[in-house]
C-alpha cells in the first residue's frame, strides 16, 4: 500500500508470538488501517490504526494482510 492509502485488516499470520503481538496492537480483522509515511529507506512504516499512530518494521508488517478500500 502506498502513502495515504487505506484498507481493512483481512488476516494476521506469523508464529504465535508475532501474531499475538500484532493483535494486541490492534491489527484485528476488520480494523481500518492507513499508511501515513515510510522511512527514507522504506523501513519502518507508520500506520494510523484505531485512533493512534504505530510504526512497524517491514518484517512485522508482512504478517498483516490488508484489503485496500
């Protein structure tokens, strides 16, 4: 997803620890996510999710599947 794009979380994958951590941060099915910006080299990525801003490394973000709206 590009900067400014929005979408809804479809699924969260990964091993149990990574998946649990992402779910605790709010990446639950149906949650609306917006890409705010990326670091100059593309990692980390800042998201707006459930009223707050959250930055994830690309390695973490690849476990979240988002359907663009």
